[in-house]
């Protein structure tokens, strides 16, 4: 979260273009290796900043990557539900 603080802070202050620029600066410097969760959080702040600015023509590749994450989240959630329900069936069947 430390490397994302300038982005998060600018977003919450309403300086959306500054948040976008900070994210771009973070991407351009190779010194910060973001974890996957931090990278997702950074992208979310960037998208939310674009939306707040009224710029809905966000880069297509970023939109597709978020869409894939969204679909992956629901697939994982559905698989977890299936596994837990199959465990329940196994426990009930053993009795």
C-alpha cells in the first residue's frame, strides 16, 4: 500500500488527473515491483479516475483485463460453492 499512497490520496482528494499521472509514473519506474493485488488496486483507482473525469474511452486492454478478473472471481466463487456443497453431500452420504 505504501507505493500506492500517492495514487489513493490524489483520488480521494479529487485530483483525478494527478492519480492517473502517479499511476503512470509508477508503471514507468521499474524500481517498484507491485504485487498482483496492488496492481489490481492501482488499475481500479486509474479506472475510477477516468470515470470521474468523464473519460469513458479507457484503453481497451485494461478494460478487458478487469473483465477477465471479474469473470475469474465469479468462477472461483462458484467452484468454491460447488466444492463445499460436494463436501456436504459426502458428509451426509457417509452417515
